[in-house]
C-alpha cells in the first residue's frame, strides 16, 4: 500500500482546483500590493483558466528588474534567511521553514524516511540546490551528511563510515562515488537516490537498479523549488501541490491543446516569493489521466528540450516571439513554423502556415515586417503541422 506525504496528494481534482484558486487569488493580491516591477495586469480570477490572461514573466525580465531594484526586482519577497545567485545573474531568496522548496514531497515519494542518512551531493554555494534538498530531508526527519560536490574519495569513505543509506545529487555523480568505493574495496549501504539537475538516462537508472538502488528524479528550479517529481510508478512526473503549471506555445502565453508539447510556465503559491506565470524555458507536455501510484495531480512527461529556439538566419536573429507576433496579425492563422535550411551556401527560410487562406502572398508583407526577413510561405490545412512545440526548426547541418 502506497504511503503518501500528506492528504493533498490524493484529493479530488475539484478540491485541488478550488483550493488553488483561492491561493492564487491571494497571491495575485499580494503581488499587486508591491509597486513597480510586477506589472500584473490581468482579468478577475474566476477559475484557474483565467490565469492565461496574465503576462508571462521571463528570466530576462527578472534580471532586468533586479538590476533596477536589487536584489529581487521589487517583488514582495519576505525577508530571506539566504540569498542565492544563478547565472544571469539572477538572485533568489531562500527560507529555512519546513519544506520551503517542497522537496520533502519528492524525497518521500522516492522512499526516503526518517531512518535514512542522506548524502547530499548538491552544491551549497551560490546555488540553493544543497539547501533545497537538506530542507526537504528535514521535512521527513532524515539525517543529512552535507557532502556538496567534489573530493570523490572522501565522499566514498564517508558514505561507508557513517552508513549512508540514501543519495541526493546529480544523476551521474552517484556512479562516480559507487565506482570509487568499488576501487577502494568499500561496502556502501545506499538503497535510494533522489536526483535532479541533469538527465537521468535509462541505462544509468538500470545500472543503479542492478546495484539495488531505486533512483527517481524531480524537476525543480532555483526560482520555483520543486515543480514535478517521479514516484515508484515511474509513469510521468506528478506536478507538485504548491504550484500551478501551464504548457504554452513558445514565445506566447497561450496554452497549447491537451497533450501538445509546449513551454512550461509555472505559478508558485509560495507567499514568500510570488512568481506569477514564470517561464522556465523548458519544453514538456501534459499526460492524460492520473498516476497508477494513486496520487491524483496532473502529470507531465518531464523535460523534453528547451523552448528557446532562437536561430540566426541570413545574419539576423529570429525568435519565437516574432513568429507569435506574425501569427497574431492574422486571426485566420492557427499556427506557424519557421523552417531553416541551406541551399548551396545560402540560408533559406520557409514559413509553414496553417490557414484556410488560398493566397500565401497576403502574408509576405507581414512576415517581412515582423521577422525582418523575406521567406517562402507554404500554406497547410488546419491541424497538419506537427504538435511538438517547435516554432523554429533549424535543419542546417553544422558538422
């Protein structure tokens, strides 16, 4: 019988939506009370679907506002216990309150319990990753060895000496520790692993399983904390109870149809740091139904690539936002896809357009105005372009 972290994981969809709507309304009110950077113009929230009427917040916006109003850009951030820095630079707050980043839910789903000794191999410097997992381990009462990164031989010896039973860190570093322990003739007791910050390849997961280690992964960021996580069912990633996730067309804030690939946009319900419709830049897709583990929240397929598909064509950058602007100027266009190829030694831009229009020429002027380039327009019937989240497809070969 599955043991759950709390009752939130198994509540009905209606109960979850009602509770999240109230929390979202409070979060919007909280964010709007802060003057300056938030710019939260949007409709009255009568359902979670109304969230799509609010602007998307991008990391470039956050970096710009933080430079103008350091360190957090004028957002209503509760006085933090820690301040972290990510590339950009972007600064994030952190607190020490129980499960502030909501990692405890993931660790519990990964089988971590109070009796475990967790070797935490995430960095404790600049990035919040180390403290994110330590905070989660504290929420389930586990003991933590704050190992951080590097010094593999010392890591292996410490794991043997103190009887480490669980690992937290990047997917591949655990193998390095295990291999070093084998070389040193050390016997380790690690039976569980919770990983993030990189791809967990099936072959690596299988190798850990062969060693008797159950390895599960989460999807988390420094800004948002835990977004989604795997469970023992390993049938997708379940969205965390403390966030609202949307999948949108890259370059826009428009939700895609169910099951289509798009950019992950997240609203956190953490009152200490109100991020509304924060664009992660990652691609994923919703999955139908619920997990076989009994948790009832919506699932995503996990990380499926990056949404930033900017391409340099004929010396000019073309961005998904420009493609979205082109589509917006013609209501009859359902979707557009820029395809970049090479003929001879020249770039060729073809724009595949889903439209019932019979004349491609009507779009040529708008295309040049919005993308600043001439290109060939090819008309397609509605619903025929791939539903893979790609807006700019670069088919040029660089090798």
